[in-house]
C-alpha cells in the first residue's frame, strides 16, 4: 500500500495532522476493540471521513474493513457501514461532487486512478469478491443495497477481472439475478445497473443471464413502468437487453424463440397527437428502435435475420413502425431512427418489402410511402441525416428485390408514365434529383438508381429505352446520353455543394449500368465523344480531388473493354487497348485505377451497408459499389494486358464454360426431379411400412386374443370335468338330458326352416323349368321362320347351357334331400334318447354316461357343421337362381330381337315384290317399243327361264 502514499507525495498530503491521527486511531479501535458497539462506532466514523479523506481511509482502513465483513456478519449495521466505506473509497462517482475547483487544480492526475488501484487491491484476493456475493444474498436492506453498489463500482473499475471471478464462483451469476425479483425498487433498479456492468463484452455471462429468465423479468419491468412513457428505469432495462442481444447470436435466437419479439409491439403505439414528447420518452423510444435493429442487423447471420424479420411482420411490429413513419409531429431524430429501423426490417425479405411497397401516406390523394420518402431525399432543405436514412431505406427496399426494382424502373419507361401529370412517380423524382443543381441530390439519386439496376441485366437493357425531354423544341435524348452529357460538362454548370460529388455519383451509376451488360456497353460506345472524354480525363495530371474522378473514369473504360462484345468495329477490345497504350500507358492506367481502393473514404463505405457520413462532403462511395470495384479491379487489370489471341481463347473458354454450365444445369434439373421422385417413393415406403406395422400389430393382437380364448376354453373344460366328478350321476344325467333337450329343440327348428327353404327352392326351380321350356318352344318356332342361321344356333347354345345348369341344380337338390333325410334320422334318434331319461338313469353306469356325453358332443358338432354346409349350399342355390333369372332375361331380349328382325325381313320382301312388278311392266313396255322399231327381241320362254334362274338364286341367298 505504500505506493499510494508515494503517489500522493507523502503519508498525509493535503490532510491535517489531526485528521490523519483520527483515522489511525479509528483503525486501531476497529482492530483491537472487543466490544461490538465500539467497533461499530469506529466504522461509522470511518464512513463519515471516507468521502473527504478517501486516500488515507483506503490505505489504512481497507484491510480492517474486509476483516469486519468476514467476522461481524451477524450485525447488519456494522456490515452496512463497512460496505458504504469501501464504496466511498473505490468509487470515482463521488470525486467530482466532493472536490472544489481549487482542489482539483492542485491534485495530481493520479488521483483519477485511485478507484482502479483500490479495486485491484480488493480483488487481489478472490475470496473478497465471493464474500461480497454472499452478502448481496442477504435480504436486509442495509446490507444488500450497499453490497450491490460496491459490486457495481468494482465492475466499473476492473470489469474483465471481476467478471471472471464471478463467472467461476458457484452460482455467482444466479445470485445476482435474484436482484431483479426484489420487491424494493431501489435494489431492483440498482440490480439492473449491476447487470449492465456485468454483461458488458462477455458472451458467456450474457448467455447465463439470458437463460436465467432475464428477458421475461426485464420486459415485465418495462411494461410495469409504462413502456416508452416510463422513466429512467425503462432506459436502464433497454440498455441491459441491448447488452444481452448485441453480437450474441445465441441470445438473439433465444429471444426470438421465446416469442419476446411479439411483446415489443406495444412499445411503438403512438397516438394522433405526438407533440410535446418528453426527453426521456424520446430516449426510451430511440433505444427501443435500436433494440429492433440489433435483431435484424445486416451483420447478423442471414438465417437469424430472416427469421426475426418474418416474426416482426407476423406480429404486426413492422406495421406499427410504418405507422410511426407516416405519422405527423414525430421528432426528427425519432423519425430518422424509425426510417433506419424499417430499412433493416425489410432488407432482403421479400414479404416485408412487398408490404412496404403497399404502404400509403395519409395524404389526399394517397401517395406511396416510397414516393414521399424520395421527395424528402431530393429536397435539399431536409436534414442531412434524414436524407441519408431515406437513401438507406430505398437501398434496403431494392436489396435482392427484383420485383421492386422492376416497379421502380417501370415508372421511367414511356409506356407507364402518367400523361396527365397529376401524380409524381419514383422514377420522375430520381430523374429530377439526378439532374438538379444540388450535388448531394445528384449523388443520392444516382446511387438510388444504381441500386435499382443491381444484379439485374434485364432492367439494365430496359433502362436504355428511357427518353428525356431536355428542352422545348429539341428532340429527346436517352437517359444514358444525358448522363454522359452532364459528366462531360464538368464544372461548367453551377452547382451547390461539392464539385466532385455529382461526377462521382454519375460515374458510379454508369459503372453499375454497364457492368455485365454488353448491350449497354455498345450503346455507350456508340456515342463517339465518350471514349475521347474518358481517355482525356485519365491522361491529365490533376490535383488530389480529381484523382478519384480519374480512377472512376479508368474503371468505366475498363468495363467498356471487359464487357465489350466487339459488335462495333471502331471500338473493338483490341483497338481500345491500343488506344490506352498510346494515349495513357498501361502502367499509368492501372495506377489511376488503383486510386479508388486507396481512397480513405473507400474503406469506411466498405464496412457496413448503412450510409453514415459525418458531413455531406464525405458522401463519396456507396457500399454496394465498393463490392463492384473489388470484383472488377483485378479482372480489368488482367484484361488490359491480354493479347487478342488470349481474348479469343478466353471467349472460347467462356463458350465452353457456358455449354458446361448448361449441361450441369440440365443434370441438376434431372437430379432435382429424381430427388423429388425419391422423396415420393420414400414417403410411400414410410406409409406402407407404417401400414405394415399396424397390420402386424393387429395380427399380434388377434393372435393373443385367440390364445386367450383357447385358454378360457381349456379352463372351462377342466372346470366342467371337475363339476362332473363332484356331482352325483342322477343330477348329472338330468342336467345332461336337459341340455340335450334344448339342443334338440333348436335343431328341430333349424330343420323345419331348411325344409321350408328347400320346398321354396324346388317350387322356384319348377317355375324356372316351365319358363325355360316355354322359351325353348317359342325359340324353336321363331328359329324356323328366321332367315339368319347365326341367331338360331346362338339360341340353341343358350338352351344347352341352361339345360346343363338345370341338371346341376337338380343334382344339388337331390344331395340336399339326402342330407335332410339323414338329419331327420339323427333327430329321431336324439328324440328317442331324450324320451325316457329316468330309465336311462336306472340302467346306465358312470362310464356309459361319460360315453353318451362324448357322443352327444360329437353329434352336436357334426350337426352344426352340417347346418353351416347347408347355409353355404343355400347361398350357392341363390346364386344359381340369380344366374338363371339373368339367363331368362337374356333369352327374352333375344326373342324380342328375333321378332323385330322377322318383321323387318317381311317388309323387305314386300318391297322387293313391288319393285319386281314395276320392272316387269317397264320391260314389257320396252319390248313393245323395240318391236315397233324393228329390233329383234328374245322369246318369252328364254326370259322366263332367266327369271326363274334369278329367283332360284334369290331363294338360295335367303336360305
């Protein structure tokens, strides 16, 4: 401890001798007194002196105070005084309050480090921190509160070391988490401050605190305090949650999975009147917005960010933020932070981007929120930070959003421009900002339009169709031509702001537009003044401010070479390389190209997507453009040094690679289809497997049930045998005969039923036989009259089949009759056996009774089996009857058809006779005419013989 005395220039520098002696006496009293009251009074006196005489009390009394904490734990009052004294010695928070201005001037600078040095002495023994954690567990207010303040001060002075001690201490973090549940708000609020210091930059402690249900408790406190309308306690809780979530992917996932994002929605509920917000409410809302941004930060893993974005949309948080965005009376800094928050919530999430595109501002007529924001971006009267936030929002809206890019570009195309001019579109605002006299608006509009073309070759080609009317009476020029015209004019136009900023923005737009788009390169080279302008800019020796413009011109010229398809003869790749070699020099060109990446603002822009600039003059590079430069700088340098033969080889390699890519794409498609088929087959296999398992389980269950039934049957048989042995033969015979009588009566009833059914079936068969005989006779008569031999043979075949079926039915009926007679005989025997039970009892012995039982059981089983067979035969007879009925119906249909054919044939014969009569008349008339003309005519006998031959042929055909 002597080094502290040396720091202060002596043992009692700046201290009266009486004060030093008093402190020494008090320390001796604490160390030597045996009475607790004396020690308590001494510690109380040291506490009163510790603020004014911090150094001496810390040097002389710290060891004694630690000893008091160890030995006098039973007295809460002395423990509280000791903890307060240590807090006054270690904490630097009281230094400014206790010292006068004159004293501050005289004190050396080392005094500011007293707290850190005393903390180092205290934590040198780790048991001291463990002892302090034990005291914090005490419920007594006079012990717990000063313990919390002392531990907070230790963490402020030597955070990492104290964190490590608490981390290795058993249940160290868990003990401190109990502070949030304390009903005394003072301790709870200071516990929040303690956890803030404990969780700073320590991921392990952050995870432990999060899994100790910290989020639930802190969100409850925020809700109890009134959300954004709460006081500084809400601010402290938000800072603690921010510590737990920032750069901690595990806690972010835990926060999302715990459905805590949904509990953030009430934070952003604002009313219609947003005037007169307190400074604390603005601070709270600012921290709440930052907390949302922590969850969706672009630096987080893409998967975690995407899941949080979707959760914010589904719970309505994004809709609430858009409400604040379009509300009136919101403070400017809150509005700016809300725009930045909405930007990151929609960035790269198609669902959220589509919703944002549908949001309208509450104006008359309603305008899209994107248009309203762009109006602020190109308005030079708006604050700089607000314009940067709007640009960031527009960039996030277009990030990986080809649909949104197409909608923005479509507002520039001739077919979609509103001819009435009543509404202003996003494309018109961008063009207006691109060609305004404000350099910052030029830069913002150029960067925004470049993001609309990012990684979208189709839109780059469509944008070439955009025509602009520069002035009345002059023909319109293309947007590409207008950009190059403004670029070539340079400083001739009087602009507000940086002179370089406009040209840098236009060059970044042109580089983005021409990259990976050969058609745009061709349009650019078609203007004969563009290449001479670029080479002239690169070849000049200009100042430092113009070096960046030279580098961007070199990049644009390199893109014109690298993506050149050699469609223009005067601007082929080889000729442009020769032009660079003659006018600029390859080494000089590569050096100028390197000016971009060497610029001091380039590295800043490459760090994160959000455009954050300290002043408008620093607004030079865009984050996405730095990626493009990094991608193209190397390939352009190689392309400049390549010969024409190497270019040809490279083109051939590119074509080969494209072919390979097409083949690979084809095979990928095939593999994807096969994967789908495999998945379907796997699903079917899983389904069949599950069905098989279910069936196997059913079979197993049925087998077990059958086994149970068998066991029950065997058990009943055994029980029946035992009952037969224990009862007398008379009662057994009586019961047996009674059992037989019931069975015989049942069998009689079944036999009567079978007889009735048999008679009914025989009657039906007789009816069918009569119907079939009738059909046979009618069929035979019709067959003689019918001229078609085929239909006749078909009817005979059907009759033969019916005859066969009838024979089969008769044989089955005979078999049934025999079986019924057999059953009747067996029934008669059973009746004779059951007629005289008393005589059987007197003459039979025990052995004959058992034999009779067995015979009866066998006969009963046989009768049951025969009844079952009869029922099956009954079903067969029914089927045969049904088939015969269908056969009868078929025959009736055939009969009706044959009758129709006979009628038709008779009608045809009548028609033929009429025709023959007409022909005879005509022939006779013709013969008369021929004879009159003197033509020889055959005799009538010849004609009649010929007619007779024809009639014979007709008869043969009819047969």
